[in-house]
C-alpha cells in the first residue's frame, strides 16, 4: 500500500505539531502550511491525499481554499475544522465536497477516525478509477437510472456513438451531470472495452509537464527521468482517452494537442521515434466553447476536431422525475458498501427532493444521500436526515426549530443522542452504528453530559 500524504493547514504551529506527532506514528507523510499560499504551493508540487484545513485562516478562509481545490479538481480529500459555522456555510461546504467536518478543538482520536473514514472512501474511489470495468458497470447503472425522455435520449446517443467508428466525441453539460460517467459508458459499450480508459483533467496539468504527461519521455531526458515512461496517449492505445475540462486547457498548449489529434502520432520527449496510436478521444466541458472561441481563448480548429459527435447532458432539474429512482439506487449502493441494511424511506422524501433544483446535479444528490445515510442509524431513511443540507428554498416540516447558526459540537451531540435513542440506549450498538468505538462514545457522552431517561 502506498504511503498517504497528509497536509495540515493551520496558522497555529502548536496545533500542527500536536496533530503531526499523532499522524507520524501512523507512518503518514506529513506536509504543513500556515496559510492559503503555502497550501497551494504544496498541492501543486506533491500528490496530497488528504488535507486537514482550519476554517479561520489569516487572509483567506478555509472555505475559500476548499472551493478552489474543488474548482481546480485537485485530487485531494478535504477535512474541514471549525469552532462554529453558520448554517449556510455548513451546507456550502457539504455541497462543495468536504469529506468531513471536525468540531474544534478536536481530540486526536476524532482526527484519526475522520482520516480513517476518508481513507476508506478514497480507497473505493481509487479502485473505481483504476478499474474501468468496475467503474463503468456501477456508474452506468445510476447515470441511466431513470425513465425520463432526456435520459433515454442520452443513453441512445451514447450507445450509437459507442458502436460507431467516430473517434472524437464532445460531452457538454453543467458540473455534476455525469460527463465522465457517460464517457465511461461509451467506452464500456464499444469495441474498445478490453483496452484502457484513461481520464485526464486538463485544468490540472501544469504547462511545464504537458508534453511529458501526454506523450511520455525516455530515460535521462531530464533530471529525475530514471526510466522510460509512456504518456497518456500510449497508455490509452486501443482504448479511450477522456480530456475532461478541455475548456480550461491553456491556449498555448492547444496547438500541441491538435497536432497529435490530426495524425495520432506521438513522440516521447528525448526520443526521435514516432509512435502511431489508436485512441478514441472523448472531450468534456462545462463551458461554452463557442463563446471562448469568440473571445480568443479557444482554438476553432481544435473545437471542430473534437466535435465530430456531440452529446449535451441535461441537468437534474430538467429530469426531476428520475430523482426517486436515483434516490433508491444511491441508498442501496451506500447501504451495501457501508454494510448497512436499509428497508424503506419515509414517503415524503422523494417529493421534498423534487422541490429542490440541485445546482450540483446528480453528483450533489449522490453526496447528499451518502451523508444522509451516515446520519441514519436505523433501517429507515427519514426526511430529517436530509434537512441539514438544504437551504430555506426547500420545504421543511413546521416542527423544525428555526436557528441562525450551527455549533458543530451541538451537531455531534444531537447525532449521538439520536443514535442512542434509536438503539434503546444500548451503547455498544449505538457505537457500531456511528462507526466509533464504545470507549469513544463513552467519552462523547461524558463530554456532552447526555443522560438516558433512567438516569434523569
């Protein structure tokens, strides 16, 4: 198993030292930053697996850092920490994709548990990414789970282009609509499915590494080139190369990509040998490329080279009738991977969800169901498990208590109290449901001074 790289972001050196000592004992590789600038310097240089970010940082908030990490699609899980946070901030962080929230000050066991949970989730995500067959099979099920006319049309188009000889496909649509999922589906349904599917985030490729990443290099070409390495085009030979966020590719690099797309011949850095590759290109973007062309930010010849066949993905708000089936699928999926048994939903959940516009689309719904499943400690998923993630635009029962801010300590207390009540104050079963040890639960019960009815 590879060593995990952990980044600690806090302006307090004493806090970083305390956490560092705990994590070094777990044989993690630790990096530290005291502000946003240092944080992104490290993220650009090193493959950070998990970042622990304090919300209140000098000059720039942890929330802003989280947003930029997700906007730039840096492959790093983020655990946020804060003493208090407003309700809107909490919802924003969850929608942005924070893996976990820690109430500060947090004990070392809480930190380790949060990291362990994030590692487990990341292992699954990595397994799906490196195994295209697994990823395709699972993702196709939920992407095309629905009876709406729009999603049936997407399925038909994906199948048609998969069976064709078209080697340039452009997928457009808002973030979270499932562009990579559709790309994997096309690959899976094509004659190329026994060859690799390689997904590349164009916005995350540094300019100085573009050629070595896409075309590869030979040993000794530059310092650190200890052996020959194929580029992404060679790695995807016979299969599919997905160019995600193609609209973010720097203009200066677009001509280099275009040259290869024209003849499908690459040459590794440091080599004179030309290699012919056979790759289907699937580009994807959430931007208006025609507008970028008009503004001189995207090459028209590259655009036409990429758009031999175009599929525009609908937003979730355009196919709300699919929400009940997606809800059922995600709940079943997360029940399986978390070892839970889920028998039923409260009947009003689908109707409430269909009142929401889901700006984050299917990805937001998937994340929402996952977090609701974490809060659910019984075999029934209830509307209250979803309520912390919504703004006032979504209907809520009149019995809900209005408030202006969430204190994370209070959230923890409420979840623990709910678990104890659901399991008849059986601490062992409640701890198992919360995925913590009984000893950890006992400490939290003492911390929050939670008493059973018989103790009052």
